[in-house]
C-alpha cells in the first residue's frame, strides 16, 4: 500500500490524504487479522463446546442407563456403548478387580482396539510396568489418572505401540467404588492429545461417581433380594413347620385374649380349625374359675413385663387339660413367653402347645404300677401301707380294733408247675375276685406277690375276723373252672389283731404270717390266730429263711454220708446223703428245722438240686477211686417231687456226674407220695423208666393206700425210726415192723430200717427178714473222707 502510494503523484494524492489512507490501510489490515484470530478462536471454542456437549450428552445417556439398567454387567456394557457412540472417546473399557488373583480383568468395552483387551489381565501388585500403568495408579492411589499425551507418558509405556495403532492420543483411568472400596477402573481413550481438559475431567469424574452410585444400588438391590429370598425361605420353612408339626404354635393378645395366630395343627389337637379358635377369646373354652386364674396370671405377667421384671427369655410352662370338639379332653403342655412386637409395638404372648396325653397316660400307668398289682388289680404293698396307716390312725383315735389276715393258697405252686403260669395267673385273678366279693367297703385286700394276699379288716374284733376267715375258706374252696380244668384251691389264713398282736403294719403282717405258717404246718385249709408262742418261732424262722437264701453260695452247706448195711452180708451197700448247714453265727442248724423252711420258701428246689449233684458227684468219685459200687440215697422233698421236670433234671445230674442211674436212690416220704398218689404213680414211673431206684422213706407214718403202694414202682420201703426205737419192748411196734417187712416182700420190695441204735433192735430186724439197716449202731452220718475210712475198715473185717 505504501509502495503504491509512493508511485502516485503528490498532486493526485496529497500527503495528508496519503497519511490518512495509510492509517486506514493499517487499521484495515489489523482488523482483518483480528477478525481471522477471532474466527479461529470462535471455531475452537465452538469445537470445545461441541465436545463438551457430546460429553454432557454421554453423561446424560449414562444417567439414563443407570436408571434403566437392572444389573451391573448390563449397565457397564451400555455405558461403554454410549460413551463411544457420542464420538468424543475412541475406546473405553471397564475392568474389575479379582480379589483372589489381584488382577484387573476387563468386563465391558467398546470402540476401536477392544480386540486387544481379549486376554488382558493387569497384575495389580508388584513393581511391573503394568501395575504402575494408569489403571494400576488409579486403583492403588484411588484417584483418576489423566494422561494427556499417550505416546510420551511413562505410565502408558507398555501400551504405547497399541495406542499408536489405534490412534489413542490421550487417556483417562478413573477408579470405581463399591461400599467405599475400589473395585475396578474405567479407562477412556481419546484421539486428541490433551483431550481431558478440566471440563472433561469434571464430567468424567461425575460419570464415575454416578457409576459408583449405580453399583451401590445394585449391591443393595442384591442384598435386599437375598434378604427377601432368605425371608421367603424362612417363611416357607416356618409355614411348613407349623403345618406339619404336631405342636400348635400360636400368638395371643394378652389384653383382648384373642388369638392373633394359631397354626393348623390345632385341628389335629382339638378338632377345631385355626379360624374357629381365633374367632373366640382364649378363655371361652375354660371354666369360669380357670378363666379367672388365667386372666389374673396374664395380668400379673403383663405388669412384670412392662416393669422389666419379665423378659422374652422368661418362659412359663403349664399343663392344661383342653376341651376337644368331640367332647373329650386332651392334656397339653403349654410353653409361653411375652414379647413386644417390633412392628406394632404391642405386647404379645407367643406359645407352643404340645399334646402330652401319651405322657400323662404313661404317668398314670406308672402311678398305677406303683400302687396296684398288675395281675389282679388289687392294691400292692405300697398302697396297702397307706391304707394300713390310715386304718391304724383311725382305730388308735377311736380305740378300735383291726384284723390283719395273711392268706396263702395251698399247693398253688403245684398248679403253676403242672398247668402252667397262664392257668396259675387266671386262678389268682379268680381267687382275688372271690375274696373281694365278700368284703365290706372299708376292707382292703392286697396281693403281696405269688399266692400271698393280705386282708386288712378295720373296725373288727377277733370273732368278726374269725367269721370273715371262715367265710373266705368256704368261698375260695368252691371248685373253679379254668379252661377245661376244674380246680379246687384252699387257703391257709393267719390272723393278727391290733392292738394285741402289734401296733404297726410290719409287726401285724409278720405275726399273721407266723399264724398262717402254723396252719400250713398243721393241716392247711384253715385259719389260726397269732399267739405269743408263734412269735419266737416266727422270728427264728424269718432269720433262718433269710440266711438260707445265701447259704449255698457262701459254702455253708455240706453233705454227710450215713452207711447203709446189708443185713444178709453185713456189707456196706450204700449211704444216705444228709444235708448239713453250718452258719457262722447261728452254728449248726438242724435239717429238721431248716428243711421245712427251705420247703415253704421254695428254696428247697435249688438246695435239693445241689444235694443231688453233690451226692452223685461223690458217688461217681468213689467209683473212680475203686471203692465197691455203692448206692447213694438222696432225700427228695415234696416240693422237688412236684416239679414236672424232675425226671429230666435227675437224668441231667446223672449225666453230668457220669453215674449210672441204678447207683442213685431217691427217697420219697410216704406223705409226699400220698399227697397226690395218682400223680406220684406217674412221676415214679418216669423216674424208674430212667433206671433210677426209688424208696419210700418214713414208711408206716403216712397212711399209705395199699392199692397205690402196689402201683408205685419203688424198690424198697424204709421203716421209720419211730417204730424201730421201741421195737425190743413195744409189741405194737414189733407187729408193725413185721407187717411192713411182710408187705414189702409181698409187693416184691426190699426193706431198710432206719434209726438202729442197738444190737437188740438189729437182732429183731434180722429175725423178721429185714434186708438192710442204718443207724448209730453202725455209724453216725460221716464226712466223705470218714466214710471212706469206715468203708475200708468194714472191708477188712
Ligand atoms: N429233703 C431233704 N431232707 C433232708 C436232707 N438231709 C436231711 N434231710 C431230712 O432232715 C431230717 C433230719 O435229718 P438229719 O438230722 O440228718 O437226721 C438223719 C439222721 O442223722 C438221723 N439218724 C440216722 N440214724 C439215727 C439213729 O440211729 N438215731 C437217731 N435218733 N437218728 C438217726 O435220721 C435222719 C435220717 O432220716 P431219714 O431221711 O428219714 O432217713 C430227716 O427227715 C431227713 O430226711 C436233704 O438233703 N433233703
């Protein structure tokens, strides 16, 4: 311009104009340059604004995604798509930390270069270049890492090649959080260096925070879902439980006494549906008295609960008999506690009701078992004790009298043994009915066990007691028909009177027992009153009976052997085994005293068996030791004889001892065989069929029936000592002994005389043709070793 003005004539353009034109020109140029700068700035500003707008749009889209998406992976995918779709960001990926491996793994990505992420795992711990990359720094330092120049930033070194390939010029790594902890990172890549200016950083930061909130929401949703699931599950379990268990679970309002909930099992328990139960107040089914009690109890509990003296941990357990729809009742156990409903704030009673009828029945049964005899239903000893005490107190107060009758059935054991326990039991039941049928209301009949009964007659004198006893004897003795068996059973009754014979139950029972025992010794089937003489006897009997129970196991029993000699050869042909009992305190107890006790207590069964075993074993030993073959005689008690398995037991004893049957002789008293001769014939037949020798002991004392004697397959008769004693002087004894010997001869039996003490007695016996003898004249009963010596001495003669 200046050049052009200089070429123009001054006339054409005067200097002033020239200056003005120059100024104008400069101003114009300046204006143009300003306009150009301004236009470039406007363009840049516009571009920046557009970028910001795109980022805002991205943020807004992200927020929409956050609202719409329901889970983490959907949200992250969507954010990645939206961010890249807005055009400002070339690539984005979001990685999550795997706590177990401490690596960062991509979970969502979009844009150019995502293929590179395929197997990407960034180790977070250690000093490797990857752990110190933008993601590693963002995570470890919990801050965004802005990389404005991707190609030169030392942190991006391992990925700069990749960045060049995909055109990444700048990047950002922003940590993501859950519950305040860094859980991942969002990586963004831009195609422009310095792309993440302040405005972009602020937006990205906001986006990361929004994502954090969304992740937190998902977590809470998840927790809520889990809680809902758990709640549903536990509700289902609770429902299942309440519907299937037999216990009834319920909730009650203690103020209105209305049930708020009752489980369905109530229908099984009481026959009413839960709805029916809930329709009525709780106390509707109770009696006014019980209802008042329940109400008072609840009120007291409520007061205590409000005052903090009662807590939900305080449970109350009560037993309640509840009505059922069918009119019956059911015993229940109710466990309750008071709680405050957290939702409503009201106090409730929570309860569990359990059916305990089975337990109640068992308790009642145990109670019954404890007081009543199971077979007959009569009171047992424990119940008798109570009634006795009551009756005694009464009689003491009114100065009255009371009778105790001890009733024992005669030969009941025989019935039991021969017909079986079932028949025996039924017999006891029938007898119990018979006895009861003639008693007054205040009398007590009790069964002690076995065939022993105690009858307690209050307010009665001796005459009255005797009348009752007679009536009982008569009544019980009537034949009984059990199955096809017609049975006659008689009782033996002993009577003790209060106050004469005792002031307490034990004494009166013991004395009545002693009197009963006397009846047994006499004739059975009768009654006797207790006397003072019986007392001494009964005490001794009781002592002996107790001591006898353990005599065998304590080695107090032993056998003595009394030689038996043949009167034709004068040789020892056998021995009678005689039982001895030596008690450390009582001394030698005579068999005549303890054998009856052993019989009446039943101990004779075991003791007699022991005697047989011992005697058979001794005889066997003698045979093995080369002694002449002797016969061993063993006394058999009537009780043993009645045992239906006697012949088997004898065979077993012989077997075990290895003794031939003919070496054993069983001595039965005449009285035993005559108790039931028909049966005796059978038993003797069984034994002799096994080859066992038999003899009848004490012959002449038991009124033998000759017709039966003929049928007894016994080998010899043993002449009782009482006839032998006076045989030399007493003509009658002489005649009896002679007759017995003759009778035996006629029946094909031999005879043995016992109790021979003198030569005169022996001479007479020899004259009469008696075959054998035993007695002090020859020898007293000897121990086994003395017997061996005695035998050797006789053999030497
Ligand atoms: N069931 C069982 N009864 C048994 C057993 N052991 C013995 N007894 C019976 O006890 C009664 C008494 O017996 P014991 O005191 O042994 O008396 C016997 C002899 O010692 C005695 N005896 C023998 N010789 C004489 C004599 O010359 N004079 C005399 N005064 N007494 C004598 O006689 C008894 C033997 O009697 P018996 O059995 O009838 O032959 C007695 O009834 C025994 O039976 C046993 O194990 N079981």
